C-alpha cells in the first residue's frame, strides 16, 4: 500500500508538470491484490521473459479495470487493506470503502477500499 501511496504522489506531480507544459495529463490507475503467486523466468534461451501469475495477479488486473467504473485512480480489496494494516501500514489519510462491489470477472461481490480518488 505504501508503494501505491508513493506512486499516486509521483503521478499527481507528473500530471501537473504535463498540464503546466501545455500537455494533456494522462490517467493512470493502480490496483492491489494479495495472495500466493508463482514468478520466474520462462521461455527459451533466445527469448526469455520474467512473469508473475496466479489468482492475485488476475484479480489486480480486474480491479485496475474497475477503477474506471468506480471513478477512482487506485483501489484494493478490503482483505488486502486489512492485511497491510496488520503488518503496520498506516494510511496517510482516511480511506473510504465500496462495499459489495460487482467487479467484472469476479464471481462474488467484493468489499473494496479506495486508495486514491480520480485525479
């Protein structure tokens, strides 16, 4: 969560730089999901990629898409947020929740926490 907090801070500064230079600010979204993943290098010696796979990776991608529907810039599950808090994360400001949200591709309604509103 601290990483997303920092990314939001840097993104807002970058958007302001672009705006000041007469360029359109870009919308960037973030999402956080937690759980076990598998990661490593795959491929052959001529073409090797580093990849991460698992349910949390898929969920994070679905949450990132859900940012637009929810009208926010960064989102996480209530479960991931609670895990971060249990590990010492202190949010820089109060967070609001979106209870029982229908996220595309997710079977059950999910409790979400907004990490950053739309820019």
